[in-house]
C-alpha cells in the first residue's frame, strides 16, 4: 500500500508533458464515471451505450479512443483505494464549469437505467464534495440530468 502511494505521488511530482496531463485528466474523469456505472454492480445496456457517447462528445474523442480510454480506466479504477486519487487530479486541472459538467455526466449515467441506486447517489455526492462544489450546484446538475431523460 505504501509503495503504491509513493509511486502515485512520484508520478505526479515529475514534470509531464501537456499531452500526458490531458491523458491523466481523462483517465481520472473516466474512472469517476466508472465508479457510478459499477456502483449498483450491474452494467445496463443504457449505461454501456451512454458512457462512450459522453466521452466522444465531451472529450472530442473517436469511438475507438473512447473505448480504449474506458478499458484503461477500468484497470486503474479497479486498483484504486479512494475517489481522492481521481478528484485531486481534476481539482488541479479543471475549472468549476468543467467539474460541474463531470457531475452532470455522472448523474446522467446514474439515471440512464431509469433508477437511481443509493450507492450511485453516494458516490456522486462524495465526488462533488471532493471537487469542492456547492450543494446547490450538485442539485442543479441532478435536475438537468433528470430533465434530459424526458
């Protein structure tokens, strides 16, 4: 565990290229989205279709690039110990508006199968707290996600 932490900290303290920073940011965002997808321990067809679509539109990726990013994030996400690993990267590189868009995407994934699991709700709320968003912003993003479902 300590070795993992040292490796994580050293990888973030070294100078990295802008491309590598963007890749790390994308992986962090996708990992958080995967947390929502797997919170209820099932991957619905709606969620499986929505996740790559969200990535292609939000990150301007091709379908193949989105699929590759999802596969890489699954490996990282499976070995993670907390949401902080991902949110700290997002806090370093993203604006409030970008954080809000991420929370909106998380809500959309949570509601994709037509029902909100309490674990999905908890993960999104915890993520919002770690991203230093206000409760009103969290609720506003949830309401936008619900409206987009109609």
